[in-house]
C-alpha cells in the first residue's frame, strides 16, 4: 500500500458529479485527486458498442430546462441532435385497445382526459410552490410526505385510467418505484426538479435531444481536462478516517490524505464505506431510508426502422404494458446508419417479474410487448440488449435514489450537510436536475464553490 502526499481535496467517484467538482477545484488551482472504483469514468453514463451497435446504456437525453448541462455541453464543445419524432405515437389503454395519436395527450375518454388535465394543473401548482432544494419547506410538506403518491391520486380522482397515467409519469417513468412506495411530496419534488409536472408529461420536452457520440462524452471530456494521473481507476474506497484537520481515504491500493473529501457517490453507496469515527447517527439513519429505483433499459435494433414506414414515431406508452414507454432511439448521428433502434423501459414490480425469468423468456416477453405497440415486425430484431445497472455493484439500480414515505421531511435537510471535512454530492441529492446529469453538475459546482470559499 502506498501513501500519497497530501491533497487539497480527495474526490471519491468519477461520475459527472465528482468530475465537475475536480474540474472546478483544479481550475482554481487546487490539488485534487479522483478515486474511482470502476475501470472507467462516467458512472451512470456509459456508451458502449454491443454487436456493432452503439448504445447509450445509461443516461442519454437532454431537455431544455437542464441549463447547467446545456452550458457544460457548450463549454466542452459537444453538439446535440434531435430525437426522431415524426408520425403518430401509440397508446394502449385500460381496456387493452391500441390507439394511435398525435401530440402529448393520450387518446383516452373525454372524462379521463379532463381528469388528467385537472391533475396536471394541481401538480403543476404544488411544484410551483416548492423550492426543489428544500422540499421539506413546501407549505403542505408534512401532509404530502405522509401519504403515498398512489393514495394521494386516489383522493384526487375516482378515474382509474387518469390515476394510472398520472402515476406512470412519476412512478415507472421517473422514480422507477411503484406509486404506493414513495410519498406525494417525493412526486412533487420530481416534478419541481424538472421545472413542473407538465414537463414530465411532454416527452418532446423531457426527452428532447441527444449528444453526438453519446452523453458519456461529458464525463470523458471532464476527465480529459484534468492533468494526467488525477483520476485513478480501480480504486474502490473502503474506509475514510477523518478528524477536524482532514481525512485519509483508503482503497485496496493506497491511502490518500486530503484537507477535504467529497463523497461524489449515490447516497446508498456512501454507507458502504467505513467511517472512523462513524458518521453521526442522523447521517447513518437517513441513508437507510433512501433506496434506488429499478428499471431495465432495453435497446432493440432492427434491420430498418420499420415503424417509420407505418407512419409511427416510435413513441409508445401504456401503464398496462410490460414495456410502459418506448421511443425511436436510432443513432441519427452515425453516418450511413440504416438500422433502427427502439429503446424501451420495464420498471419496478414489472422489472421484478421480468428478472425472475431466464434470458430467452425475458426477451420473448419484451418483444411481445413491443409487438402490441408496433405490430409483428417488432418480434424480429437483429440485436437485443438489457441494461445491467441493477446487478452492477457500483450503482445497484436505476435511474436514481429516492426517500421512502415520510423520510423526505424527516431527514432531507441533512442530505447536503458536511460532516467535518467530508462533503456529499450526487445527482440524487440535487434540487433542480434531481436524478439527472444536470443535477450532478449543479451539485458538483455547489460543493466546489463551498470548498473554495
Ligand atoms: P454516478 O453514479 O454516475 O457516479 C458515482 C461514481 O462513484 C461511479 O462512477 C461509481 O463507480 C463511483 N463509486 C461509487 N462508490 C465508490 C467507492 N466506494 N469508491 C470509489 N468510487 C465509487 N440522466 C439524464 O440526465 N438523462 C437521461 O436520459 C438519463 N437516463 C438514465 C438512464 C439510466 C439507465 C440510468 C442508470 C441513469 C439515467 N440518468 C439520466 C441519470 C444520470 O445518469 C445520473 O443522474 C448521473 O449520471 C449521476 O451522476 P453522479 O456522478 O451523481 O453519480
């Protein structure tokens, strides 16, 4: 084991959060080292070529409200392109009937549509009253945090299809947990962090653009701007000894002393590290009430984007289908690309069910679900790929983490508190951009600014 010289700051984790911290501190002349457990940078951002198809295995979309990410893309000179969205979308309703539609409003009965519109207004109003950095200060925080989002929806309307659809936007599609397992306050936080519930309803807004070459180019570029040797891969941090003057971080390969340490890892993984002395009780308790959601991101490639010939955009939704949402994810930035790729998502309890099957059965179920949206041609892909995040020990879920019922008001205000020389940051504890790359940048910049001041 080597003992390195002292650093101003030791950053744990080379996701976008940790690399943003390191870049900002380095630009201000601070001596920084980044320790990353994996053999690559990027954390939940990963662009891989599998069977000759380039896939964005983790995060990929950029929306107009994500101003920190858009600014960073500009700073790094990275370009974006628009997701393919010409043609009709598909919806499968509670009665199992498949309908096509244009625009963002699902083709539901007039009553259900009215209820969905009304609930959208209610949720937009609640989100507008919330500072996403301080959801516990919402005027109705205590009540909203005591009730599950599913129970809150049941209080609001007796229209089951309206409830299922509104629940879909935040449950399966965002927090990737069943709507009965997180609070209405967490649901409002999700909406407020994206600039309003209406943004989550509008796929053309929230899934607006992709980065040429893939979103992992952001952390790769951030790491590339640091001096050689600053980012150390394969250095899983196991122990942090801290006192008033600084902290020593231990990995299997060495120990690193910093005046400050930034734990730029998801809250669930903060607790996997041993702290000497132990973190204060509230810190340890708090993180037992935070958990990752579960979603399987599926990439299915066909010889050609056959749905386009059918007049379909590739966009499909149904709270009643195994694949609750799917989109055309063809790599428009790859010259000469003739194949077509769909991306689909299977979330929470449906993902549990899928994971209980063997690989061939999983594939068959997913393709059947896609065929219900796009027709028989969906049964014959040339490539099929399931994201591996749930079994990856340095993430263990997707997309991000959230509190259980009642815990956002009980513990939330401690999320971003420093403990002696230790600071904590990740997209999971962001306000604006919560659970998104934009939030990772905001958290990284905020921690860097605090350390510099
Ligand atoms: P992140 O988890 O990326 O980084 C933490 C790093 O710490 C990791 O590299 C990990 O290996 C490392 N680490 C953990 N423990 C360690 C230890 N003990 N020692 C050393 N290193 C350790 N966002 C978005 O904006 N648009 C999108 O379309 C999507 N879609 C999406 C799809 C999927 C499938 C996923 C999984 C996620 C998304 N996201 C997204 C979310 C987005 O990817 C995510 O919010 C950020 O990338 C998180 O960045 P962080 O740096 O905060 O954490």
